[in-house]
C-alpha cells in the first residue's frame, strides 16, 4: 500500500522523537512551561514538520541556544471581536504577534450584524493563511434580540453550512440568555444545532444567578466572559462554566477576578480581551499584559501563562495547541523574562513570525471582490434632522459606571449640560426605516460639541451624543457621509474623525495610522469635556447594547433591560 503523506510525516517524526534523525529545529537548553504539572522544566525542545516531537536531549539541523530563556505555549485569546480593533485582521495580526499571541477565537458578530452570513465569510477569507491562528465562533444573536434593528437576521439554518468549516469551533456568545432560559424556539434551534455538531457554546449572561443560571448552563452554554465580580464568577465556575477573564478597552475585569487565579479553580479560567482598541494594543500589549499584571498581583507565573494558552486550547478542543510537549504544534513564545512577560521570539508551526524586532512580513489574504464591494455599501438612511431629536418632556437617563459597560437607570430628566445630562440618539442605518431613538446620558462629561460613531453594539447603527441638536445632527450625518467611522464636532465643524469604510467598523489603513487618528479623536473629545476616566468611543458604543443591564437606547427608544420593556418607543 502506498504511504500517504500523513503516514510518511508521522514515521519521520517518530524517528526524530527517538533521536534517530535530526530535528528541523531544536531550542537548546530551554526552560519551558509544563502546563500539565504546572511547573517549569529544562531541556531541549525538538521540532519537526511544525510540530514538537520531543523534549529532552536533541540535535537539529538548526539549533537556537535558549540558555536563560523560557519557552511557553503561544498565547490564545479565548474571546475577541476582531472588528473592535478597527483594522483588518492582517493589521491586527501584525500588531499582536510581537506580544506572544499565536491564536485568537473570534466572534464576528459585529460585521455579521451589518452583513449577515456575508460578514462571517468576509472574516473567514480575511483571516485565511495569516501567521496567526484565527478560529471562529458563529454569531448566535444576530440581531442580539428581537428588539434590535440590525442589517441582517441569522437563523439556525443560515449558520448550519458553516459548521463544517475547519476553523469554526462552535456557537458564539449566547447573549439572549433570556430567550435561552425561557426556551425560545429560535434560540433552542441554534443551541441544538451546535450541540449536534459537537461544538462549544459561549455564554454572555451578566448577573445571571440561581435557577436561571442552572437552566442556562443546562442548555449547553459552557463559558462566560461577563463576570464583573468575584462572587458571580465563582458561582458560574461551580456550575461548570469556563470563566473567560476579560480585560478590554471598556470592560476591565481582571482585578476583581484575580482571586480565581489563586484558587483551585484556576484551571477553569482563561484570558480574553473581547473588545480592544488599537491604541491599547500598541501601548499595553495583548494577553502578555494580563499575564504580567496577574504575576504582579501574586498569581503563580505557571498559572498565569497557562491561563493565557493551555486552558483556552483545552476548553475549545484545540487538542494540538497550548502545550510544550510531543504531538503539539510548535506555536511558541520565547520569554527573556517570565515575571515581566518579555517576548523575545514567537514561532507559529515552528516558523519564526516575530524575531524580536517586528513581525515577519507576510502577504495579506485577498477577499472576494463581491464581498469587498458589499462591505463598502452598508449605509442606507435618510439625513437626520433636528426635528427628529425633539423631546416632549422629561425622559429616561442612562447612567454610566466607570470601568464597566453596565449602566444605571437614573430616572427621568431634561437635558442639563452643567449637570452632565446630555441628549443621546441612535439612528437606524441599515434598512432606511428612519427610526431614531432619543434619550439622555449621564456621566459622559461633554460640555460642548458632539460625538458620533457607527460602532454601536451590536446592531451598529449610528449613535451620537451632544450638547446641541445641531451638532448631534451634523455628527450623525457626517458618519453616514463617510460610510462609517467616528467623528468629533463642534459648532458644525469636524475636529477629528476616524473613517471606517468597511462595514462602518473597520479601516483599511495600518494599525499605527488608525491609532494616530483615534488618539487625535480622543484628545478632541476630551478637550470638549468628555470624562478622562472613560474611553469616549468604546464607552459610547455600548450604550445601545440591550442585553446588558440596566438602561439602553436603540433606534426604537429607551429600553429597560431589567424589566425587558421600552420606557418610551420611537
């Protein structure tokens, strides 16, 4: 019988593992992380055909001296929305690889809310062949709820063909936890479809507890990244959920959840960033930042590094990822300093993708021309007028909470700029409905001008806030004219803007250029009074997400999440 290539490769790897043949590459005299025993060990690491074939004493065609270095599994972000980086996946990869990231598990529900299945296909094509592993969880809630107005609706049948894609791992965050617990037919269809394929199901259920949490976990939801407090996280962990400890741009939960990493339940924790702006990656890093901070807080380095790699790989069934051991892919990060998580080199499948100076150059993937054209034509709405912003009397006030995306219901009021009560609007932009929701926002800090953005989770309509109706109208219409983006205006003039021409979410410019534009826009927003303890745009983008308590605003009006009803409807 003729030998298959797979058989030939295996036989060769066995010979290298036994020491009969030299490895392609040997990392000599390495310290390395043993994720199974949660210890650091020493030895040579032999790599052949992109895979680790042995640890011990080896010779190789190429040898790198790792004396004084520590080799760890490459970092895996357990839950992220690539679109929130504001750049193409290729630019994102170039930015995070130097921080030790070799893989991300992305939920493309941002672009799917704009483009439907075409959005998922866009991300799959735009991540094909990158020097970064990109796995996809299929968006479970497009729209997030029946009360949202997005550009598409995805049913279980729409997602079904995509489960066969080799990089699709499961069903993404089930934000409609109300529907899951109530046994909603459409939600059950999606849950059962994922289970029938043997796939994982991610969760999103802030504050869910008791018997409702039991029902949610019973339905097959295996993770949660919305825990903002230790008690909530431990309850979900004890119900069997994997806790994805999130540290993003707007939602930062690492500090309150640090006790989990010091507990016996640490093996049930992984790191994620969820939504992260480019500037935070440039300035603070990616998962290496979480590792560094956890170690600083007294978490054992072995635990912190495993939470950044092995735990996610194991949970999501990535059986060849996340460990320095025979049979695992040689996706590795070389650290010159474990405590500081200082990344010196990064390998993907045994090939160097970061040499200590920059990511190794690569050709970006090419997206199908029809998908590309579709992604650049996603704004369909009439010009906003000041008439649509009029209030008939006091209306609901959304109260921001620093460092969190949860909001408070602050009762009713009229706009009052000195009291930091500002008018906010959400204009539907997908189907030309003309719907415009109007409410009030407290805690944003704006004293003049207006801010608007087409990043408005999760339906991504246009959200704006300002001190005058005229500036709000100007800002919202400017975003539409640009086919997406962020704008900061005052007295009918643009002070700063970040064009996002791809689905109103993504720029085609390099990350450093987008970061420069974004930082300029932030400075402009802060100069108009926006509170410096929030991100002006990431914070604003969550005001319309009605699956997070307590009060939100969408194109149909103010929505009371706690009681699941509108205060006032457009």
